[in-house]
């Protein structure tokens, strides 16, 4: 199974908590280049990163 396919199978709203997390909102507000995400193997870092990427470009194209 491909990586992208696994990431797309995340439960709905699995990663939505990050949108209100203080570290994430500060990162967005400061327009920083790097958001450091760390965790144990299999803890969802790739899924979370994919969610952030998709959310960023969804907001960028909608003018938010």
C-alpha cells in the first residue's frame, strides 16, 4: 500500500486538533519556514504533515 494511500485513510477530523494548537497557530502567524514535528515511529507524523500540507494549500487557494 502506498504512503499517500495510507495517509488518505486517516479517520475524519483525526488531525484537526493541530489547527488550534498554540505552536501551530504561532507558526502560521509568524510565517516561519519550519514546523518541527516529532514523535515515535508510527505515531502519525506523516499523516499530520499531510493534513497540514493539504490544509495550507486549501486555505491558500481560497484566499484565507
